[in-house]
C-alpha cells in the first residue's frame, strides 16, 4: 500500500535527471578532448530525453493511442530537426563568405 | 532604493497616460464598491472555471487591448502625417511602434482567437467543458497579468523600444539600457506559458471529448482549424520560451548568448525569434480560416465545398509554417543557396492557401447567400487577403526582397494579411456567435455602418503604404523631410486611420445599443446554423448540453433540422461539473509581481514571489476537489426555463 502511495518512480527519475545534468558539467570543469566532450553531451542528452519521455510523459502507457503517439513524435522530430539543421544551414553551411 | 528608475520623464502625453490610468483604476474600484459588486466579481468571474466565462473575459481583454494598440497606431499615423512633425520624439515613437506590434499580435489577436476558441469549441464538439477547466483558468490569468505587466511599462520605467521583434544587438543591455526590454522578456514569457497551457488543453479536449459519432472527419471546420493551431502552439512556443529565457539571462544576469562578444551571436536571436514567429502568424490566421468557413457555409446555406481538401491544406500549411522562417531576414548575410531554399518553401505556402480561397468561392457558388454583418466581413476578407497574399509572394522572392526589405511596402503587406486574416475574422466571429453567448443579436444596421467605415478606411490607410514603400520610405522612421515627397500619401493614410477609429467606435457603440434595445432571441438559433453550438439554448446553461448529442454526419444540427429528428436521444441524468477556484487568479497575481520585481532586478522580493509561485503550484497539485453534481431534476427545471419545454 505504502509503496503505491509513494511515487518512487518519479522521485528516482528526478534524481537521475539531476545526476545527468551534473554529469554534463564535466565538459566545462573537466579537461577532456573536444571529441570526448561531444560524446559526453550526446550520451547524457539522449538518456535525459528518454528519461523525460518514459518517466514523466508516460510514453507507452496506453495501447489504444499508439497511432497518435507516433504521429506526435514524428511531428516533434520534424520540428526539432528542421530548427536544428535549418539553423546550421543558415549560419554555417550556407553562410555567405 | 533608487526611485529614479521607476520614473518616465518629459512627455506631457505620458503624464496624461499616467493620470488616465490612475483615474480609470480609481473609477473601477469606486464603482465596484459603490454598486457592491466585489462579491459578484469574485464569485462569478475571477474564480470561474467555466469555459464560456473565461472566453468572454479573453474577448473583453482583447477588445481593451485593441483600443490600446489602436491609440498607438493613431499616434504613429499622426506623427508621420506631415513632414517634420513634432508630436512625438524619436524615443517615444520607438516605444509606441514596439508596443503597438506586441499588443496587437500577442495581447489582441491571440486572446481574441483564444477567447472565441474557449466559448465555441466545447459547444461545437458537444462537450460540457474543456478537458482541464482549472488549467484553463490558469492560462487566462497568466495571459492577463502578462498583458498588464507590459502595459504598465508605459508609465513605470519605460516601454520596450527595440521593435516588436527586439533584434539583438539593439535589444541588448549595452544598447538598450532602460528596463523596457526586461518588460519585453518577462511579460511575453508569462503570457506565453499561459498560451502553451491553452495549447495542451485544447488538443486534449478536441481529441478526447467529442460527442459520440463525431469522428475526426466529421468535425466542424473551426474545430479542425483550432486543433491544428494548438498543435502549432505546442511545437512553436517552446522556442519562444527558450529564446526569451536566454534574453532574460543576457539582460539581467550578464550572460552572453546574443551579444557580440565572448562567443555570443546576435543573429541567433533573430533566427530563434522567427522560428517561433512565423508559425505564430499561422496561429492567428488558421482559426480565422475556420471562422470564415463556418460563416460562409451558414450564410450560403450549403455545406462547405471540399471539406477534405480544406483539412489537408491546413495540415500542409502547419508543416510548411515551420520551413520558412529565414524569409524574415533574407538580407542578414546568408548565401544564395539558403535564400533560394526559403524562397521556394515560402512560395509553396501560397498553394494550400489558394486551395482554401477556391473552396470558399465554390461554397458561395449557387448558394443562397444572405448578406449579414459577419458575412460581409467574410466576403471583404477574400479579395483583401488575396492582395496581401500576392504582395507576400512578391516579398518571398529573395532577390526582389533586397528592395522591399524594411520598407513601408512590408508594413502594408502584413497589415493586408493580418487585418483581414485575423481582425476581420474575429469581428465576424464576434458578430456571429454573440447571440449564442448573450441571447440577443447585435444590430445589423449599425453593424453594417461600422463595416463600411472599417473596410473603406482600412484600404485608405494601408494601400498608400505600398507606394510609400516603393518610393523608398523605410519603416520605423519617426519623421522625414519635405523633399522626400512622402507627405501627401502619409496624410492620406492618416485620414484613413481616423476613419478606422470611427468604425471601431461605431462597433463598440453597437454593443452598447444592442444591449439596451435589441429584442431577445427566443429561438437560440438566429442564423439557421449548422453545427452543434446552435443546438444548445441561448444563453448557454453552465453544463452546455443537458444530454450529450449523438452525431451522425457533418453539420449534425442542420441535418437534424432537415429530417426533423432530435440529436438528443438519452434521458437526462445528473451532470458532473467542476467547482470554482480562486487559486489560478492568485497564481496570476504572484506571477505579475515576480515579473515586476525581476524587471527592476529587485532580487529579494523576486525570490519571495518565486517561492510564492512554487507554493501555489504545489497547493494546486494537492487539491482534492472533485467538483459537484447538478441533479437531474435541476437540469430539467433549467431546460424548461430556457426552452419552454423538455428535451
């Protein structure tokens, strides 16, 4: 009973995301190579994002809304990637120089 | 503490504004006390979670902001009416055009549309309220106090003055040292969070709470447009949230995201702003398309032509709206490849928009058209918006844009798109749905008078700006010399602005006149409507539908009237409704103070207010309020009173 009342999953998720955020600080305070920094950021970011999706946003909880879920994720990826690569396209690859 | 920074000096106009704000506030407070309306105000409005009342409050706030933004516009037109005018100085002019843009887009067009959404969407889908009624109240109060925060900037500390797009480096602490742009980042942030919550709320409402039988492809077009709009809100607003947060860090805490030193990049602000800003344009335009679709179908007595293509064109517009943002800064320095890409995507948007225009025209074809006030606005929208759209395609050509960029041609273009696209739509929707909410129509004669004033004056005001732009007049210049030859056309434009003002005064007078003298509508369906909102009695009872309707087709109410069958088959049972709550209002007030203290970097009070926000959020999370039930007998009695018969 007490186990159900206490949101252990969410508390653990919260702590984990704090740890991940702190771990990413290695990039600033540590003395790693550029490549290693990028790896650290990418790995922590991916774990962080999936943590949010699975623990706090209840992805995969209900089976009947799978289609809407995938449409949503596709749309989010579309907007996110467009913004990211569009910005790179404007300021880096396509910059007039 | 240094009181100097609160003061705004020098201008008799600002002192006038201070006095009028103070007098209005005192007037409202005294009036409320004298008529003993404090309790009524608190019980019926400030604590309400009813989507209809929240919608009405949104619309009232939007009308108020329309007049604030309108006065800004008049001041600008007066200042530029003749060469070397001395009405406003450069600084004051900068503040006025900045707040005009901010208020008209974020605190007039958006809340007006969200207000109509609030009133109509649950009714159109046969629901009793939105999915999260309390969250809806939170949305409203965050928007409202965000708007108030921006409005007080005019008299306390100074308004933002770097344009509504607040481009860096101009908007940075180095070049705009006043608190104006602090107000910008915080007021927009607070109301932006409210909008984001609205987005989530309405997506859930539309996807989950439709009446049985209403499949996605049987939804009314306004509901479709609102669904797509809210999806755009949910994906676009986080970009603004992040950009504003970075701006706040830059201005308050000395970070260097958008400065030109220490690895900062000023142009990244313009980039992020328009990644949000372009979808924002469609956030205000798409619901307008929905409103027009409803009105055209109703007053042509036909179902909407090309329903499926309407839906798909909106979906395509929503995707394309995220692919065009760089067309706002073709001249910033990116190469030919980038500009060509964004040029092509921009022109592509004209295709689905064209599909919609043709669908409306084909709906009108062979229809039995009645020329009511909302229909007149709709019919005027089609040609005027097309002029706006075609000049938009002219601007979309990157190489030609080097000529038009930042001239009055652009100003004319976006007013030609936004005023028919958003303002006419909300006015049309306002006239159309007014009898649903208040139980009587607005006077048609006065409405048409206002319409002709507005339509003609609109063109007189903004058409000359196309030519001024081509003659080389840039936007945002506060005065010009006589030799430029800009004088006569600017004077013409000012004359148009006066006409517009008369039109809007007539519109408000119509509300006053109709409230006093218009006969009450007893049919609850004054326009011979097609969709479910007209199946409820007017004014609408708190629970909307005594019995949840069963939907079998598009335009279910029309179908039911034709076949003389009832939409309501079930028996009346008890109805579950949410309780009112004062917490969203209090949360809004605390947010207002948090914003205000942050604007002036008053850290200790800001931290106190910040803790207050967290405490309120926690209190709302642990709320154990399960609402109440209206008994079946009570529902039957109410229905009898409203309809004169049981359902």
